[in-house]
C-alpha cells in the first residue's frame, strides 16, 4: 500500500479532522445523541428536513429543540423541505426544495445564513448541481471516503453509520483520517437504547463508544462549516488529467449501483492514494457506476489499474452502457494482452474504439463477471476517462 495521493486529492490537512453529522432532524438525535455530544464538548452538524420541524411531523424535533441546538453552538445545514430525490424533480420543484428550506431555517432559527446542503440520499447530478450552486456553498453526499483540502466541496464524501456498521469499523476510519491527515465526515440518523428495527437506527451505547474513541484519539473535531473553512473551497473538478470515475471514491457525479460483493473503501491493497475498489466477480455479479449522462464522443479512452489479488486470472468484462443498450465492451484480460496478474498492479489504457464505442450518452460503467462461476477477489483503482 502506498500513501501517495492522486492529483484529485493531493493535499492533506495539517491534521486529521472528524465531523459528526446527524441527518433529518429525528427527535432521538436531541434526546439521545445530543447529551453524549455535549458531555464531550463535541459540536455537531444537524441536517434538518425543514417541513418535518415546521409542521411537527411525528418522530422529529420540535422548533424549540432545533433552536436549542443553535443556542448550544451546533452547526445547521439544510436537508431540503421534504427530503425528496432531487434528481426526480422539475426545475420549479427543485428550486422550491432548496431555496425554501434555506429561507425557513434562517428565519425560524435566527441564523444569518445556512450555506451548506446535506443532499437527500446523496443523489445529485449535473443539472441538480447547477441549481445547488446557486443557493448553497457546498453539498455533502453519502459516497464513502475521506476529504482533502482540494476535494470538490460540492461532492463532499461521508461515511454512513447504519445499524450494521460496527464500532471497530468507525474507529478504523477515525484512525485512518489521523494517519493521512484527511477529513472524515460521519453520518448518523436515528438512535435507540434498545435493538435497532431500521437500518437508520444506531445503538446509543455504540455511538458513545465512537465518541470516546474520537476524544481519546485526540483527533480534531469540526463542524461541517468549520471543516469547509479549512479547505481550498474548490467548486469544480480539475479535468486536465481526465474525467475521473474513481480515485479514493466515486467522483464527478458517479453513483454506486453495484450488486456484487465489493467495497469502494479498500485500504490494504491500493495503487495510489488511500483507497481502492475490492471486487469479487462471482456468477455474473458486477460493479455498476451510474452517471446522469456523458457525451462519449468527448473521450478517447478509459484508463484504470487492475490487481489480481492473491490468485489472478479473473474473467471480467468492462461494459459501457447508455441505460438501454451496450455502447461497447471488452474483457480486461484481452485489453491487457494477457491474464490479470496476481500480486501486482497493472495499468491498462483502453481506446474506446477497441470496445466498439465511439458515440452515445454514457450512463453506466460495468465491471462484470464474465465466467458465470465463483472467482477470487480482485482490485481496481484510479479509473478515468481520457479526453480526445
């Protein structure tokens, strides 16, 4: 593993940073999580669904409780009016969700500004981002990974701590942020003192254990606003090196729609940076990275790094798809000119013409098992579309 960072995330902070974000405005955040945060003097960022509070939806905080959060020095971010999938809205609906939420929070909570957005479900695309940029200074997704000083602040990565995520995993994330001087944003939703009944519920005692580790590790805790103030505030990706699909996490609007056993946050076998993709290509399962749409004619080739794990020889097909039909495909071993090698990273640059792809709207990139059998784990890293 190397700790050299790719160009898209080349600049660490002076120290590791951790942010606790609590999404939606659930009542248990106030009754169960807030006391634990206050006891340790850790300010948090609360992403509030504004109509849930304004209209008194069941299970959510009251306005008085939200005002208490502000009085206690916590950070407030917008989580829209009603928590819709922003990519499904009409332009008028989109503006209403974004503008209306910010205006209500500023007025009801007496805030001079609410500049940051927590994106519902982490779903945004290019048209949505164009509107987000008109009303907010940043947007936080739920794409896993850490952030650096030069991370695009409209694609902030965050690790969702669902009920199945053990304390030890989160502690490892914290330690990694300290080691690489990156910014880790953790996402929590509901809390319970009993047995979780939904993926969004987290056991309070486990939350306490995470906060204790944060405190004893000495890592600097910051709110979302405080963390953003330490970045370069880069608002657009640097495309001089190509249009990145993955470097330490999905980039440039790509979303993870995979159905294979995989991780986008592998830290033990990494080509460059801090993370790679671990992928077990079994019985036609695959990775699927979805984008709202790219003009394929703007690109000449796709470049990536491949590692065969301990065995190698995997049969995996790379497929470019427009959502309805295949634009082009090729086996990785064919593109490499030989079998995927074990124990080493191999770079492969594949001209789109060699895949039979030249034009069309690219929406999906697949890496799919091409054997129909169980195959050993392999790894991918630094996937980028190279322009003409």
